[in-house]
């Protein structure tokens, strides 16, 4: 046995032990809260990409849109016509093409349970196969006016494909956080739990 004051935790240092235990509990609680918040984001929004191959092959040229933005049929059509990808040759080796196609198809909007993907699918007609995200009413309809120079929008977007310009957490797949202003100063949202369109959709279901 250790002599008094010689052990790992001296008898007169019980407060230090309590502080250590409380500190550890606080760290665990904070970690749980953060994990819960992230899980909540994923249920509401499209979530982040988890395919390094997709991030490398597609993200090297443009913002790697999350699979939950388009239905499976759209991704398969896009990946099947890389030789003429909006006017460019975006061909990749067959193995990577198959891997990317499988990844996007399995996580497409019509296979996703998050609220944003459900809203997107509700605005795409069953017979339509959009291959441009900006042509989907959910995106183009909401953002179309942002390119109007008369709004003097800041930051100034040249195309609707520049998602991270205004959506600061776009790479995380969390698009509700927006930083954007127009000349009358009345349009601004720094952090929102859900887009208005999703809120309306949820209210209608009640």
C-alpha cells in the first residue's frame, strides 16, 4: 500500500479527481451533442459525399454535387455520356466510372430519406430525367433571380453551379446555412434549420 500522500491520488486531492471526472463527462456530453446535431443535419439535408473516387474524379473540375440532388436515372444518364459532358470530354477510366455510377445511383434522391431529396423528387415529373441540377425547379426556380445584376447580390455568382459561394457548408451537404445579401438589405439568412420550402412541405403533411 502507498503511504499517505504517496498514492496515485493523494487523500487530500479528492477535488482534483472530481474535477477530472466532471471534465471527462463534459467532453463526452459535448461529443454526443455534436454527433446528434450532425445526424440531424443528415436527416434534413443531402449530407456529405463519402466516395473518395467521386470526389477526385468529379470534384477536380467542379463542385461535387451530392447524389441526393438528382434521381438515379439522371445520374446514370450523366455517367453514360461523359464523352460529351455539357460540351466537354469528361471520360474517366472504366473502373472508376463504374464505381462512381454505383455510388451515385445508390444514394440518389429517389433512394434517399432526407427531407431535401424528398422535396426535390416531388418537383420532378415521373417521366423527366434532368441532367442539370440548375434545371430542376427546386433549384432553378428558387435561385433564378440571384443572377440578376439589378439585385446587386453579394457575393456575386456568375452561375448557379457555384454552390459554396453562398452556401458555406455545401461541402458538408448542409445547404440551409446561407450568406447572401441584395441591394435592399432585406434578404439574408445566416443559419436556418430548414429552407422555407421544406418547412411548408412538413406543415402540409401534418
